[in-house]
C-alpha cells in the first residue's frame, strides 16, 4: 500500500546482552485457567548466574491446578517427540512469560480491554482475526510507541534457552509460529539463536508519519487456522516427516492436523488453559520435562 512502511526491529540491538531480568513465578489457580505471575526481583549481569537461578525455579505441580491426566506421555508420544524433524513454538506465554500484545497495550494505556480480547481469542471463543483487529484498534499504536516499547528486553520462560539448544544439538529445526508481531519476536529469536527466516508472525503497518495503518492480512497467522497453515507450509517446503507444535492456546492446538503437526505439547508453565490442555497429547509445566526426554 502506497505510503505505508513496516517497521522491523534490529535483531539484537533492542535487547541487552549484558543484563537479564531474573524472574520468580508465583501461581494463582482458578476454575478455568491458572496464571503464573512472573515478577522481576533484580538484575543479573552474569548470564551463567541467571541460567543457574532460573534452573532452580521449581515447576508447578500438575495436581495443584488441574485433574488433567496427560502429564505423563505415552510411548507413542515420546517416540514422535524424540524423532521429530522440526519443532514449532508459540511465543506469547510459551517462549516468553508475557502476552506481547497485552504488554504493548498496557504500555500504550489500553491494557485491560485488550487483555480481555486476548483471553477470548486464546480460549477459542472468538475468531482470532476478529480479536487481532479489535486489539490493534484499541491500542492504535504509533511507530514511536513501538520503538520505545522494544527498548525493554523480552522476558523468556525459564529453561527455554536450554530446550532450544538441546533441540538444535539433536539436529531438529526450530521455528517460532506466533499470532504476535515480528517486530516483537525478532529480538527473541536473536537471543535464542533462531534464524529470523524461521519466524511466522504478523506485521504491523505504519503510515509515512508513523501513525498506525493496520496489519498485514496476508500473513497466515493473522487469521483462524493460521498456525495450522504455517505448519503445513513448513512441512511441505522442507519435507519434514514429523513435526511438533508447542504452545498454550487454541490456535496452537489447531496446528495438530493431517499434514500439519503430528504432536501438540501444551505448555502450562505460564498460562494454563484447561480446554486446550485437555486435548493436548502431552501437558508440561516445565521445559525440563521435554529436555530430559530427548536422547
């Protein structure tokens, strides 16, 4: 569209390599979902110290929040996981402890209304494309606001860096497939050593004066079933024999379909959505479970 531009975040420039926020989760279960509140408790400049601290965080016990009994994988599930050619991760509330669009909305002064739309979208009660358009309309962000927001480093889920490294060490390709925005996800990919071309995500457009001008509706992840489409495209393009999807929401579950993901692992370590978790092949609350099961 003439007069529009798409802002791309610098791959690592927006993220400080020298200091990381140390996070301590607290858990608050309720009837339909359980939220992990992750709060910064200081800044650590030594990455080894950061990693050792995060590794010491105890996972939430499944029995404490849900009667769902798929926390122990079957032999078939383990076999698919261990022999997968590629693994696709959701980003918000999976790779990262935040819902990126909710954090951006809070930053822009529209937090509460946007969070309500996010919850509805992730639980599958409204079409994703409807929720995406509504949330961006509520935020109505400027390019300047996005640039300022990206000065804050992303907050990664404990253990995700070790899991991604283990997957790459076992020759599995890793992708980020998100209903969030490339501008926010590029720094995350750079931290984890995931090529930027391995990102499927949405793109915010801005006008020539930096005003909000919509989003790219051609991205498959901008609409219902988009993650399934992205996974199907990946599988076809690379000839993967088996592929796993890991995430927390209804849009991640949708990726498990013929020609798509063979396995859906629900990560409940940040946000437990019981209707989604109940249909998962494997429910985990700690990435250590996935790391330790790889051979």
